[in-house]
C-alpha cells in the first residue's frame, strides 16, 4: 500500500509539471478533487490516520463546494475513529448529519458518531443517536447494529429492561 501512496504523490507531481509547462512564469501544482481524495484515502488505507485527516481537511478547504464534501467529512471521521481520536470523530460524524442531511453516508455517520460518544462515556448522547438511527432509518444496514448497540449500552449502564 505504501506503493499506492507514492504512486499518487508522483501523479500529483506529474500533474503539477504539466501545469508548470502551461504557465511558464509561475510554478504551480495542479491538484484535482479526485487526486486529493485518492491521496487521503490512500493514507487512511495505510493506517496513516493523522495524515489522512490532514488530506481530507485539505480537500474540504480546496474544494468546499464539492458534491463529495460529505464523503470527505465521513472519511475524516473514520480516520479519527480508527486513530482513537473519538472527540474529533464525533464532531466529524455530527457534521455529516448537520451539513449534509441527504447524504448517503448519513446512517453510517450516525452509527459511528454514537460509537464515538460511547467511547467518550457520553452515554446519553450515544443512546440518543442510536435511537434516532433505528427510528428514522429502520431499513438501513445500520439499524440492526444500532438496536444491538443500544441494547448493549443499556445493559452496560445497568438498565436491563
């Protein structure tokens, strides 16, 4: 996978050289949204979570109006979650919920937001997010997981009923 990261970085440099040939007076690097997301995804796949977060955030700065901003926010949350930065993960997942209500990443974001809150011992918030997920998105793949997690959380909190 390191080869993938190096390949993507080399591609970015090559694209930059093409841009420099066209603009002879300035040095420039041509970076497309696709290339930026591939770089960020490659870092996440390589378990380079801090770097992945940086690259997803760079995407959001460089391409703020992209139709894939929800994806970048979701993947930011996943990088934070896998890197055990649960507070940052919860914020990123909540941002998907708040900023992109129609996103295809809505259900998974809610689920991982709840898990992040659980890890932070914010049990009431975790339960609330899990309950909404199960009620609002009953047909989603995440609904059964949300119900199971909610049950385990209730048992863990001494509420077997």
